C-alpha cells in the first residue's frame, strides 16, 4: 500500500521481521473507534463531504462486526492492524475508503490507539485494586480485636491488631489506586491531528476528536504527541509498585501459613500438594504472585531502555512498546484477581497468634513503660526490664508468668497493677495515638477506609 516510490517488492524476511499484526490486532477496536472519530471530524470540518464521512463510519462499523464474528480477512503482509483495517475499508467502499487517512499518519494513529487501550486496561486495574482492598477490609473488620505479634527485623516486637496489619496493605493499595487515577489524566490525551510529526495543512480539530473518544484533552506539541510513550511508562511504574505490594503481602501469607507460625490456614482451593510428601500444603499461588512481580519490573526496564535513546520524533523502535505493557497487564490483572479470591477465603488462627504473642516477651516495652509511670527514668527502666526478660527467658516463662515478688527483685516499685500492664490485649488497646494499633484508632482507620471504598467505587 505504501510502496509507490519503490521498484522492488519487500524482501520476505523484512516483511516477517517488521510485521506487528500479532501485537497490535489486540487493539483493533480502539483503532476503529479512533478512525470513526477522525472520519466524523473530517466531515464536520468540510475536509471530506458529510456523506463520505458517513460512509466511512458505517464501513468501519461493518469491519467491527467482521472482527467480532471472526470473519475479518487478516493479512500479515499488510504489516499492522492500521493498514489491515484501512485496506479492508477500501475493499468495501472503493476509493472513498482511501480518504480516511487524510490529515492523519500512522504515527498519531497508533499513539491514539495505544492510549485508548492502555486507558481501558488501567481502568480495569483500578477496579481490581478496589476489589482486593475490599476483601482485605472485610477481613480486617472481622479481626479488629485479634492480636498477633508485630515484627521489626522479623523479630517479635510488639503486639498489634490483625486489622491494623491488614489495613496497612489497604493503605498501599489506596495509594496505588490514586497513582493510577492521576496517571489516567495524562494517558487520556488525544494525539490525533499531530499527523506524522509536524501537524497538517488540513483544518483538523484535535479537540473534537479528543471529546469524541472520551478523552479530556488533545496534545500541545505534535512532535511530542507522536513520540512520547510516558503514557506507557507511568502505568508500568504503577504496575511495578502494585506487584511489589502484592509480593510483600504474599511473602507474609507464606510465612503465616508455615506450620511453625501457623497464623493462617490456606483455603484448600488455593493450596497445592507435593508429588512426594503427602503432608505438604504448599502456598504456590502466593509464591507465584511474588515471582511474577519480577515480570513487571522487566517490563518497566524494557520500556525505559526502549525510549532513552530516541531522538524526536517517531522511530520504528516504538513498535516494540506494546509487548511490555501486555506482559505487565497479564501479571497485574491475574495477580489482583487471584489474591482477592484467596484473601476472601483465608482462615486466620487467632489462638496461634495469641500464643506467639505470649511467648516472645512482646510485653517488655509495657514493663518499661510501667516503670516509667512509677517515675523511673526510661533508660533505667529499659535496663531493669532487660534483666527481667533475661531472667524470665532462663526460666522458660513469660514476664506475665513471673510472681509479683520475683518482679519486685528487679524493681521494688513494681506493684500488683503490673499484671494489667503486661496483658498484651491491654498493650494493644492503649496505643490509640492517631494511626496506631489501639482498637479505637484502628476502628477510626477502618471507618475512613470504608468511606474511601464507598466513594471510590463510583469513579474507580
Ligand atoms: N506498526 C507501527 C507501530 O506500532 C505503526 C506506526 C508506523 N509508522 C511508521 N512511520 N512506520 O509503531
């Protein structure tokens, strides 16, 4: 179609090497949507007649049906989705079909198609993020007063509310959703009307096309419009961040499902067996989500490398921009869906959690704070408590299991009320500083999260 100036046909190997149909036929629908908007604009601006515009729009409608029915005659010798559709349009309409490409280039065309496609997929990610956040919030709501060890350095540190722990992930997902919403503002900008790179002599109306395809704005600079791909980079960064968060949560699930912790039982439908060891119940799904996260980092890296050396404006390298996005898309949507289903069925084990809380001297800070309340300076209180912990440890007992007289050996200021201070449940309940793990603070947080989920389900 494009070889007017050439006297030789394309070499077979060149044709195979440059063919992008397998990668761009995915957004045939977006190509048709963009072309219909372009045709209508051409008609309205008097660049073609209204009647020609209508013919183009209905010819494209027929192609849409052919593609949906699977009867569209795809031809890999026609390089890409754009030339396939345009060629078919001319087959159906005759020379009117050849008018579609007036004032347009494949450079602005492919950029619009990909923006439409990316925007739609990102909308799906936003919805899936909310579903996962909802599943975690539902679990949090049931476990406000379930307590477990909180860790630093993966060493038992202080008891926390399970709801607080789960809501920490909801906060990450909430930021992820916000990042995607902000990215959408930049994705949803129409590049059509930039033509090959320099704009066009026809009186095109890019704003009208933007409105027609449901985008907020059109481009400001035609050279930027055809060559910019940060509208792919940004969602890929978001994808890498989302899967990083999911991977951390999965790591947590893997640890908690380990029998030595035993904080949760994996639902049978989400666990796998071993081919040789009959007792095994493996967290393969969580491991795979953790593993697949690597693929989104790869996709981001590929995209950064693809763009970094490109002078303005369009370069054919950009044809390689689709695969990284698809790769990340499959991982993000698959991981979010699966994790949502798994979290919803997760059975936590509050008894095991409490046992772990009671066995790791997690109430040592409480004893130190108790001594401070008896007017002992904090550093001294810390020292005294350390000695009491070492003693309890040597006895194989918890601080709360020592007798009052034993505790008084370390500090005569200790009184009967120390046992209330050492109760881990009370230790959690007391931490009501804003955003803390106290039951009151966590139920405030829960209410704020639920209000966000409520309002976000409207606009994604
Ligand atoms: N298949 C091409 C791509 O995906 C379409 C744009 C081709 N433009 C060009 N000047 N060769 O980037």
